[in-house]
C-alpha cells in the first residue's frame, strides 16, 4: 500500500497540527523536529509525515514530494503555488495588516512599506491604486518606521503586543491568516478516497 505523504510545517505550529491529528485518532507520537529524521512512516495509518520549513511545504506539495500538506495562508498568498487549497484548519489564526506609527494619522500618505511579504504588500497597494516602494526585510519589520526606512509595514499580527511595544498601530487589515490543508493536484485525483476521508474526519472536529 502506498503511503499518503503529508508535509507538515516545523516550528511552533507543529505541535498544534499533531494535536489536531490526535483528535481524529491519528497518534503521531515520536515525531520530533529536533530529530535528524526528515520523515516518519506510520503504516498503521497509511501515512508518511514529512517535516519541512513552512515556506517549503507548498513547494513539496506542488511538485508531488508530498500529496497533501499544512501551510499558512500567508505562505500561500505570497508564493502562489499551483496547489489545491482544501480547507481551513483554523490553526495559528492571526491577520495580515498594514501598520503605521501611533503618532501618524490613518490618512497619512504611504510611500515606502517594509515587509517580509513583498508580493502580498504590492498586490494590496496596487489594488488600492497607491504606488509604493516595497522594502523587503527578513528580520523584525517593526524596525522599518523606527529607523526611518519605511512609512508603514505589512506583517502578520496575532495579539498586537509586538506592534504596541514598537509604538505602531494597525491602519487596516488585509486578510485573515490561518493554517490550510493543501493538496497536489494529481494526488487529489489519484488518492481522492484517502484525502477525502481525512477531510471528513477533520471537518468533524472543527
């Protein structure tokens, strides 16, 4: 029997994802991202788990390395991979926002935007007809306005505490973000029974 290959994101979301599977009676005990192992086989459930960096999960699924995967909506929007988005798993819920310094008015013109998500930011401002310079940062984008290299930032916000600590405020929300179940297009047809069975189980607890 060929295993259903599932790509999971490493990091803090991993434990939440494994707990979700545990709720549908799929116990993946022994999966540890600190291990040197890159994949874990569970013949009992007919699955192989592949651990990957969050940004790599959609790539693995698109190219068929994994049949399905769990990826953040932020990654899916930024990279636009050719995969099926099957369902919202309601994990790691937050939102993508535009934030500006607290001392700025919400109608203050924006010319430069610092972000880890240049594609999302560019599409957002183009849709609004606002020409801006996108400055891609890999670290703490909150430093953009503080250091004077940007007027605003586009980033993910959960509690808002990081914005608060850096004297920033939400100017507008771009979209909600959460973890999604995605599938390779060929796998979705070839392994439709296994995938749909899994979806039905997940839907029963969400």
